[in-house]
């Protein structure tokens, strides 16, 4: 996955792996830079999402990742809040800056210090990377280090999709991850993704996942999809999605509960 991915950890922990596939990743990777047709499709997708300007002007995002943890993100400054509960049911809050990777963490309302704090900040950063990719991947098709290739068309149901293949050039913790984005030719939105992760099981097989991105709708001036549907028909939701022009500083500075609509 792109920039500092922890996709493998999150997929396994949430039981999202949709199967495995024995495949030589090197044989899948095109060499060189992104091809023009793929870049043109990525530009069309960005326009359908609301456009680059509206994305750049979107400052604050909030969402809950699959009922597990809630994110507050200041895109402009890197300020970030993550809150949820541990497996033991203990509430935690992480307040940090994603650019500096410095901040504070609280467990059961008490400050975490020393090496334990550094571990929590690392986990918080990893959760941000993973969870925002599940929400925002189509906005990142032309991120630095992403290599795009047009991978032809594929008919799924009544729709003939254009496929974009993504791999990564020396970026992230798992640069061997690969993705296929299925772009709807009418809406120019991504209806589905397939991913093949560089992590392997005990048989040396790479984990493969396939999910539909359903129910695209507008939040602020951008489009987001709150529902992920696996090939087994199981649906998982990105809840409490909101885009804000302003948020109180206390959201990023105080572990006290956030009071927001």
C-alpha cells in the first residue's frame, strides 16, 4: 500500500481478507512511470469526486472506521485525534501531529508515557494510514510514488469497467501491495477495488481482497462512499462521516469527549 501502509495488520485483525492467491507479484508490475490513459482516467475520477480544488480546500474530516475507531483529521496542519476502545474495553485517545509524529496518548483517561507512548503514537499513525486509505483511496491515485497502468476493461453485471492497476515505487511500509480500481464509465467513480498484498500466509500465498464501494454521496464539496461490500455480501460501514470548515482546538488538544453533531 501507499505511504506507510499497515494494510496487512488491519486486514488480518478485522478479518477482512477475502481469500488468497498464489501469484508472483513481480510479474504483475509494469515498469516505468504511469501511462497517459491511466492518468486521464484518474483525472476524470478526481473531477467526479468534486475536483482537486475542492479536495484541497477540504480541511477537517471525521469518520468511524467499521465501528472500531473514530478519526478527526486536520488535513491542512496534520493535527489528528484517534479514539476508541482496546480489546479489553479500555477507552483510549491519541492526539498527535501526523507530520511530526509527536503527541500524547491517554488510556482510561490517564496519560501514557515513555516507550508506551511512542508505541501508541506509532499505532495511531498506522491506523490513520490504513483507515483513510479505505475511505479516500480514489483521491490518491496520483500521489507521489504511485505508478498507474491502464489494465483494460472488464464486464461486471451490465457495466463494462475501465481498470486501473496501482503499484508503488519505493514508498510505504508495504510497497509490494497492488490494487485494481474499477472505474464506472458513466459516473467516473470507483465502484470496486481488488487488492493483492505483499504479505503472505504460511503457504507463501498473497492475500487478496475484493470489495465494492457503495452509496457514493456528497459530504461538504467532495464525494465519499460509506459502505464496503465484500464478495460474501457482508457490508461494513464508515459511520459518522462529516466534513467541517472549522473544529474547536480542543478536539486536537484535550482528551475530553468531543461534543459534535
